[in-house]
C-alpha cells in the first residue's frame, strides 16, 4: 500500500489546527451563555452547570486513551471520525429540545473532542523535524491559547446577537472543512499503517472511565457540594482513588495497555507532566479569579472584564512565535521555561497588591506580564517533554500530557474557589474586630458618614443604620480583595516551587522497553 506521499507540512498544520481551535473554543464558549440556556430550557442553576461538567468529564475520560484508539483504528480514520462526531454533536446541541438531550449531546461532543488536541499535537510533533519542533509547538500553543481568549467573547457576542444555539451551530461549517482537509492531506505514519492485531484492554477501559469520570465529578462539584461534608463527594472520591490504584496495577501488567504508564519511566517526560499540571493549576486559576474579582468587587461588566484579560492573551500569542524561533536556533528549552516561571511569579506578586482603588490599567499591565510568562512556558515545556518520546508512543504521550493540564486546571479552579470562600470568612472576622462600639476610629467614621447622609436628605432616624450598612458593605469588599490578594500570592509561590524540577527536563532518547505492545 503506497500511501507514503509527501504533503506540505503547513497544509498539515492548518488541517490539524482547525479542529483543535474548534474544540478549545467549545470548552469555554458555553460559559457566558448559561443564563440564556437556563431560561430557554427552564432549568435550575445546579442543573444547567451540567452543560459544562458533562463536557469536561467526557473529555477527561477520552484524553488518556487517545493513543490506544489511534492504534486500534488508525490515526487518520480515528481523527476524521472524531471531527465528524464533534461536528454532528455540536449541531445536535444547538437543536436540543430540552436539558436532558443537551447534556447527552454535550457528552458526545466532549468524548469526540477529547481526542482532537492530543492527536493534533502528535501529528505536528511527527510532521516537523526535531530542529523545527519548537516552532510546531509554538503554532499549536497559539491555537491552544487562542481558544480561551476568543471563546467567552465569541460566545457572548453570538448569544446577544442571535441566541445561545448558534454557539454550537457555528461549528458545523468549520467541522465540514476540517473533515475534507483531513481526508485530503493527512497520512498515517508507517507504524500505524501496518498495525498488528492487539487485544482489547477491557479492564483498563472500564477502570479508566470510572477513575477519571469520578475524579472530574469530584473536582467540578466539590465546591458546590461543600467538599467532604457531602456523602456524594466522599463516595466519588473513594471510587476515584480505588479505580486509579486498580488502573495502575492492571495497566502495568497488560501487554497492550489502554494507557501506557511505562512512559513515566522517562524522567524528563514525568517531570514535564508534573510541570504542566502546575502550569494548568496556575493558568486556569488566574483566568477564573481575575474576571470574578473585577465583576464582584470592582463593578465591571462581563465585556470590560474580558477586555482586562484580552491584552494578556495577545502578549502570549505574540510571545510564542519568538520562543519557537529561539528553540529552533538551539536555545535550551529549560532556560526559557525558567524565565517564564519567574515572570509568572512576578506577575502574581504584583497582583497581590491590587486594591479597591485600582484603575483599569492597574489590572491590565500585570495580566500582560503574566501573558509573557505563560508564552515562555507552554512552548518549550511541550517541546522538551515530548521530544524524548518514540514516535509510536506519541499519541499516548500527548493524551496524558493534555489530561494532566486539564486536571491541573480543574484542581486549580476547585482549590481557588474554596480558598476564596475560606479567606473571605477569615478576613471578614479580622476586619469586623475593628468595628466594635469601643473603637473610637470606627465611631468617628460612622458619625462622619451619618452626617454626610443627613446632609444629602436621609432622615436622621435612619442615617445611622444606613451608615452602618455602607461600612459593612465596604468591609465585605475589603475582605474580598484581601482574599484575592492572598490567593495570587499562593499562585506566585506555586510558580516558583516547581523550578527545581527543571533540572529533570533533559533532552534524550527514550528508555528501552517502555512500549507496551
């Protein structure tokens, strides 16, 4: 079978980036449309969040088995099937008559979308020669970062101008183009065209579904259910831990494992995955915290909060090509990641000093500094982590790598949301100690505000209570800002804490005997 034709690498790049961007945008595009869906489908607040959770759970389950499925069915055939199913399920999400159908179609969409990113990354790593893999990951990184920047803005605009169903319908023409390009330009590498018959790892498949499905549910629902005070969370946590332990035991013994854990014998790959987990933790936490802070404490609307995030995203996009070019010229990836981590930490420590009097630009420029750091981490970390992986295992490696970034993000969001609640309560208690009747400064402040309210026409009988309410509102805002500042400080420490692991990131050949087939 002589299908070993040469296709222009840039055509292949465009082909695999189309479905990647489509999938990444869809991860965040639905967030801003949830209130519209809730009204249209007559759903409760808790119920409508399953539109997001169902997608993430299905995504998490499929990611680590991407390489195995590519070996089973052939990468090209599997990728085209995933793009086709993603496109069809997107259309069905838009046409869903009720919440039940929408959640079902979101599960299909998440399952088919889960394989798009690792397959695209694997294809790019194999298409570009080793010296150009830094540029390949820069291109991939631009797509990966483009999604979170454009997704919420696009979702809000389409929902306002048309309705929420069109955020799913717009995938249909893009998906058709992506399928046609994949059919025309993609070719399976030699090791996938001549596949040996492999036994299906049924136990691994079942345990994988159980482990990562349960883990994602715990992370997505934990804060809402008050963590381990909930029998629901405790039950699924136990299931996740037991299933993960059993999965490790089964996969290390199976001749053709659905998840090849032997890859973690490569020290550089293991260290890179841990660094990507922390990267996901910090990135998703910051992206969640900043707009939430602006809208709850500073009175920004969703559009203006998005305009605070956008310049940082633009800096990230502009940084990545330069980082890719530096890697192509032989600059060591670990050094670039080191400077990226330091810059990320500096940005977080700047954010630690945010106040309630800060202006728009006071919020924008630290976000731009963070964008510079993120652009210097993603590309060289991906290149260095995956460069030691043998080509037949690239699908497995990229699947686990992307899974750990997503799990890191889920853990980061869950931890940040919980810390925000706990710190807010703590700082409210601390600040409330200064509002005691015996505190002379407090009494003077209360009298001053009361007098000002009377001068504005407020009856003297209610001026005292109104002044007290205003002071309490200010206390809550101050406690909120102190809580955000505390979390930004923790995220800065997280960036710095992983720097020693860079010493384990070394270029080199994969260890012998890691293949599971």
